[in-house]
C-alpha cells in the first residue's frame, strides 16, 4: 500500500467516525487521522515495516489491548453491580475499545 492509498483509507475512517459520532469536530477527526498516520509512519521508520505490515501490527495491538481491557472491565463491572452509576464510565470505555477494534478491522479489510 503506498502513501496515497493510505491517505484514502484514512479519509474513509474519518468519514465513518463522523457518521458514527456526530459531535466530533473536523479538528478531532484530523487529529485521529494524523495519529494513525504517525503510528504507521513510525513502524515503517523504526522497524522497516511495509505499510501493510504496519497496519497489521497496529490492528494486532488494538485487538490484544481490547481483549485485556474487556477482561479488566468485566472484573470491575462485577464489583460495581450494586452501584450502576459508577459502572457507566467503564461501559463507555469498553464501547470505545470495541468500536476502535471494529474500525481497524473494517479499515484493514478494504
């Protein structure tokens, strides 16, 4: 995948984020795009990975992070069962991680 293809993929991700979360501003979306591009660029520079391998490594990390986060959140949610208002931020965190994993998988599939 060359740099132009990568930029096109980032635009697709930004468009999907904008549709899903309407309150994100253009500045927010560009910031996310810049960070994803920066991470891939760092993998290419520091490890000599291709763009495709960089994306695969990023996806692998997010998947593992999501699994660890889900396990930790499940443990915490069990402790908060009697206190539902305190569990709400944990649920939002879980939804965010799962959403990012889904976006990266969709992004990778294209």
